[in-house]
């Protein structure tokens, strides 16, 4: 550390060189005699001074503001008020410039509006002790300066914020208390401090407020009076107020007995501005059985009374005085400034912790808490530095704060260190003179980073664990492969801003290196201490090391606002320059590697070609995400809601939401004249029905740019992903008569899944036939599911909730479509809603046998403006027929249809309820055109009870026992009760409530590289084992109700092609460089047919040639399925990642991802 006499300060704390300083606190003024009015405890006693007067505590010389009281004599102890503010220690200036400041008040609650005010106050909210300090810019001269000091001291409490008494309400408007504030409780008399504890003053948090909260309870040493209570002629201070400190610093935690757990953030955050999540309770009744053995009492043992105290909970045996309030919250959720913390506009700074020793006995000064230390020696001469005001010395339970600049270093030594003891063992009492007998010993020295003075010695301001072999002189030289790096800050930091690839960073080379790539990141996690002022960067694996080499790693911090902030959101005033960390050459080799994505661009690795002129961007991540590269994050699609209407007419809006409508398909179907009551039968029913994507107005493909973006004739027909991964939140049906009849079914259950069959009702003729008659549902219910294992039925309405059909819930869509809600999610709170994800790209099973592929022929027939594809016979290329115009192949051929094109299968299990009427008739269509009178293909399967013909006994159906679609009984037949088939082509008119909740993203295929580029050929690691991924933000920091799930696939090889890159049309190049060339399942296809260049088909095997066309360059380690456990791809030389984002559909909040890291080792 360079020798310098320059003044060094915390960046947010500046010395006031023009201030007048004072050296000593002197008692002054005479004390008034104590008088007590006999038999009149209602009149405040004249004690020693007048209320509002500033007097001196004779025990420790500190200042006291006299409160009105009854001298501790009243039998009617009452609560006066509850307020909140900022907790500070107060100083006066020294008598002369250069003299240390004088501590006059400890733990004083001041108005939160008090800030640095030139000529009056200087507030320092960034002390290394974690305690705010306020200096009143006056001396204690016994004259006008001291009189002005007393006036300014009294005024500090004038603007305390009251906690409003709102009664018992828990929703509405409440006093908002900053999370790191202090509560001040004022009573009408002098208190017995022994009665003030966590049992007599209680804080509960949560919504509802039921969880005990541990605060630091302080008998306020600044308000009350001094008097002789035992008539021994000795005056003593007695308080009238109690302070509840809502935060506990590491220093403060040791000052309590027993020590309290540090709590840097204070109250838990509110997530809404109109719900109470904080309650103060002051018991007024003793009840030993309930553990209430003490109440707040005055000096004559009269305890607090409930009378006149405002809201009292008389339903509680302890009859507590009660106040409801809320804590501060983030600005985005509650609108609170400073993220719900006290006013703070000053940035935090970095603090170095140095080992040293006090070499000579400190000399106690006239102010008994101040000491002069002749010499301190640093363990490291390179790290020795001059100390300045605010720096700390820590020896176990002793904490001392530097008051004045020390001498500049002479070798490892500094001298003339003037300190104020802030904390010492309670056994020493009020005079810490005993420190002089034990101070000559090792000491921890805390000093703030100053870029002007400390640049070049930045290695001294980080801590390696275990300590490097080069320490203490060279603290980052000869480091161990198991090294962890920690940094300390001057105040608590927001843990959600401390990210391993953003705030604190460890890399294999400098970030400025021209060849820096995503594999050069050391994948790490960050751990915080309990005070949130120290954070340790912990690599996921030991640092890669080749035996005999001295690899140089680089530690750095993000200098941008995207990096670390304090609790109020202030970024660091300055960050450390890059710090090289050199490994010890000894030890065994460590073979591993890793990679991190930070989303600062679409292509974070080395650019292979100019992304502006490339045919497609070389994005490493694709799918349903939005890049915010300026913030270094990716987000899923925002939460949105709309309806999909299965109706005969257009609908742009429905029930106040945007809407799609499948009217072109559904409107072409004939109206069904038959009566349909299934599944709402009083005799029980199990009914399955399907709705296809085109029935609700969705498209399968759309025109998009081909490889040549400048040639419109090169356009491709590509999938339309805007309606993939949709969650069904509600379901509607249409009453045939227009208005439903009120009815109640006490037991009914609803399930959803993807259907295995995709019926196509296309009719050709005459003679009129359905070519794809077998494309619909089958009689065995379970066989209609896509996959019983991969996509089991999701229960979206539990049977115990029942179903009440209320005509008042009828809505009108368009001009003629009346809809009634099914019971799904209608009677439960939004937080308990059940969803089913349709068109789910997480499913890989293919289905759709017996049809002509997708899009369906019937869809093209009802949408004649779309070119109709015709699937050619195998081996025949109809695109090459010069006598016919080119036609398109289906996107999916029969039996090759994936989930994005498969129907929603709804199953309703209605249990027999003879109290129900069961008379509601469903509005339905018949799928095929009227020229065809058959029942195939089947859109519906059911078993329903009823009265068989000629029987007076009803046939009851238990839906849980129905495996086969047995049909029902026709009540309109003559005679009634003819059996009906269990399968038909009826299509229900209705609608779906959709919410965008799930979004997926897929990566390119990455190599499993050796960090040192050695060992296995081509720089790959042989037989690697993978470790769980590291995501930022960490899962516990994601918004409530959101998640990011990760899945993996592994490959033993990815075929490479000859020639220099880029070869843009080469599949091997595409899967390793361009996620935009992967589909929404993460798969790669040889998309274009040999002749029909504008045709895409996504069959696993080409419909034209029968040749495999999916993932052709990839040799999977086991199979192409996605694995949630990364260890399942151990041994892979390449890997691919899938991210599944789940948003909170209730709050509308989505998660985001700022970094993704993965490591592996040999």
C-alpha cells in the first residue's frame, strides 16, 4: 500500500474539514429536587427537569430528552403512541478542528425525513458497523453552540411517523413501515426495564400475521428522566420509551444476551400494498399457563392497561393492545420507494479485511470510550494502509471505530490510531478501561476500498479460502484449486443482485481477451453471510489444473448498474479492477470444464460470421423467449388470457378477452338436431370429447422467410408457434335452447389430456365416403389418450367440488352463441386454480393414425384460400410432374402427428345424482358435411345411464367403472329408451379459457470441452460426469409462484461436415450454431423436400423418401428423450438444454433468467 497522507474516506462519507470539533463532554446545570404530590398520581410529578429539556445522564455522560411522566408512581400505566423512524447514534463535533467527534446518544430514533443538511446535520448510513450515525454540526461549548445542539437534538424526533390504529381490518390502507426502520413505543410513565422483553412486546408477521418476529428490544436510553428512586442520594436514568429495532447487524447481535441472530433486511417484504402483514401486540393480562409471566410495568409495578389504548383484542386471553400495519415492499409490487427500505441515496462500497496486531497498550482518553493506539502492525506489508474515519478494529467482542486519520504506513506499521469503542463485553459495565489489559493481540482491520489510493493493491481487498500459499504478502499467488473468493461490503446488499456471472465473476482468462468464449466462465454459486455484507464466490468444481502449470484465473466485478446493489437499490460506488489469481504449480491435475450463458447477446461465443449478413442469426437459444440483451436476461412470453371459441360464427372478443374462433371449420358442420344431454345425466355418465386446434381457430402453419430472405418466392410454410403451450383455465358449453335450466350435480370430475386420434371428416364422392373414417376415437377410453405414461390425464376439477348450473352465468359470444361455464376453477380461489397445458411441446409421443396428416384435408376444404397439400404415394414425387403445379406435403403425415397438432381430449365423469334434473341439452354439430350420413370419424365416446326401453328401473352408470364406450338410452325414441351407440361424430359448441403460463426454450448442441484443452482428442473430456446446473437468479429468489425447470439430452457425436465454416445449409452446422433452425421440441429436421423446396414436413421419416430426417447429425447417447436429471446424460460428448418457464398466472409475474451454467468433470 502506497504511503500517503491524503485523506481516505468511505465513498459516501466525507470529512467536514471546516467543522468545529470538541473534545470532551462536561456535565452542566443543577438538578431540581424530586417532589411527589401525595395521593394524586394523575398529575405528572415535577422530577428533575422540565419536559422537553435536554439533560445529562450522570452515569455515562450522554444526553437525555426529558419526557413527561408520573415519576414511576401512576397505577394507570398507559400507551401514549407508537411511531417509527430511523435508529442512529448521535455525535457532536469536537471542541477544535481535528479533535474526534463526541458520542452523545446511542440508539436514538429520529424522523425518517432527516438527511444530511448543510450547517445542521450530517447523516452517514454506510458505517462499517451497520449502525447509522448522525452528527449534529455543533460543539458542546457550554454556550450558544451547545444550546443550538440541544435544540437540534430535540427536533430530530419531531417528524416520527405514527403507526395508525386501523382496528381489526387486515385489508385496506395501513401504515407502511420500512423494513429496516425502528419502532418507538411511548408510555405515560417511567418504566421498569426488567419488564421490557420479547414476552411483553410482541411482533407477528405474515398474512395473516401469525409468525413471531425477533426484534432487538431496547429500553430507550434517550427519553425519560433522572431521579433518586431508592433515596440513596444517587440520581439514575429511567426510560419512558421502548425501541424495537427491526434489523440486527452482526455487531449488534453480539451485544445482546443471549446473542440474537443477525437480520440485515428486517421485516419480510410486503407483496401487496393493501394487505396487513405486520402486527404489534402488547399483552395486558398475566397468564402463566400461556407463558405470559410479565407485562410492561412502571417503577411501582403497575402494569400496562388496555383502557384507552385503542384497539384491544379481547378474544385473546392476554387481551393485547393491537396495531395492524404492513412492511415495505419492492417498488414494482407495492410502489414503495427504495424497495421498501428507509431513504438511502448513498452507494455502498467494498471493504477489505486485513490481519494485524496491536503492538502497544491503548491509552484511554478523557472520554472513557475513546482510546489512542500507538502502533498497529499489518501482517502484510504490501497490504498495509493508512486508516481513516469510519474504519474498524475488531477483537472478538470488542469493536472500535477509527475517529481520525492514522499515520501513513511505515513498512507494515501505522501509528496514532484514535478510536471509539462501540462494543465490549457486558461484564465491563459502562467503563471499558479493561480493554487496555487485553488489547495487545491480533486484530481484524476493516477498511474501505478507495480507487484513488488502493488501485494496484486490489488483491488485498478480496479473501481467498483456503488462504493462498503466497499470502499474506501476495494473497492471490499460489492459490489452491479449491479456492473460494469472498468480498465484503460496507452495508447489507440485496442478495438477488449478487450473481455469480454478473456481480462477482471468476473466469479462465480476462474478459477482455479477444478469444473469450462461454466455456471460459468458471461456473460458480454465491453464498451470503447472515448479515448480507459478505458474499463468497464458490466454484462448482475445483479449478481446472494441469500438473506443473501455474494457470492464471481472473476475478472481476461488474462495473455496470446490472451488478450488485444495496437493499435500497443503489449500485456500488466503484468496483475492483480485475484481480489475477495464480494457481500453485503443485498438486495433481484436475480435469473438468464448464460453460455459462449470460444472455448478453443471441450469440455469446465467437462470431463465426457477420450476423447481419448471415442467412439466419446464430442464436444459441431459441423458442418462446424474449432476449433483453441490454439487461443480460431472457424472459418467457408474458402472461396473457384469451378465449378459443368453438362456434359457428366469428368472435374477436369473448367475455371481455380477445378470442379466436374456429367458425370456418365448425360453421361448415351441420347443426345436430338430436338431443344431447351427456355427460350431465342424473343417472351417471363418462364422456370423452375432443376439440382440435382448428376448431378453436388456431393455425398449424404460416408462410415465413426461407433461407434466401431477399427472395419472396423462396418463402417456406413454417409452423405458427404463437398458440403452442397454452394452459386451459376454464371450459364452456352451449345450451341448445339458449338458456340453461338450473341444476346441481354434487359429484362430478373433469380430466384433460392430449388425444391420440386426430379425426378428419373429409368427404369425397359421390358415392360419398369418408376416406379417413378410422381417424377418430375408439371405444376403449384409455386408448384415446396420447400416452398414459407421458401425458396422464390431469384432473382439472375434483369431484368433491360438484357443479351448480346457474343461468346467471350465461354469456353471449358473437351474436348467437350463448355459453355456460363448466365448473373448472369456478368456485376456488385463483391461487388454487388447476391448469392443463395443451399443445405441449414437452411431449414427444406421436399420434394421429388413420388420417391424411396435418393440416387435415377437411381444413383445407373449408379454407379454400390455402393451397391444399396432397400426400403422394410412397416413392412418387408429385412436385416433379411438369403437367401439374407443385403441391405441398402435409406438415405431419398420418401416425406422425406431434402434440402441437393433436386435439384436446376432455373427459367428464358425472356421478349419479337422482336429485338432479339432468334436462339441459347441449348444442352440438355433426362433423361431416350433410351429404354423408354415417357416424365416423368419431369425435365423442360415452357411457351414460338412463331408462332402457320397456324398463321402469333406471340403469345407473358409475363412471369410475366404465372402460368401454357403451353408449346410452334415447329418451326421444318411440318407445323411449332405445340404445344409442357409444361413439358418434358430434362436436360440442363451446369455448376454452386460455392463459399463457408455460414457455420453453432450447439451446444448440454444445461440446463437453476440457477447460485446459488437453487430454481427449479435439479438446473433449472423455467419459464426463455432469453436475446439477447453476441458474441465476437462484430458485429461491424467483418471484412467488414461478419456476424455471431444466432438462437435458446428451449425444456421443455430432457429425461434422467438410469445408471451412460456415456452411449454413449443413445440418451439423445448424444444430451446433443456430437454435433458430431447431423446432419447438428442440429437434432439427432436414426441412425441405428434394424438389418441393417450399415444402416442410416434420415426420420422423420423410413422407417422400422414407429416410430419417429428424436429428440426422446427432448420435444420441441413449435416446432422444429429455432428462430432468443431468446425470442421466453422463458420458456424453455433447449436450442440449431445454428450459421450461412457468409464470404465475394469478399475479401475472414471470420469472427471468440472467445466467445458466453447467459443469462436468472426468
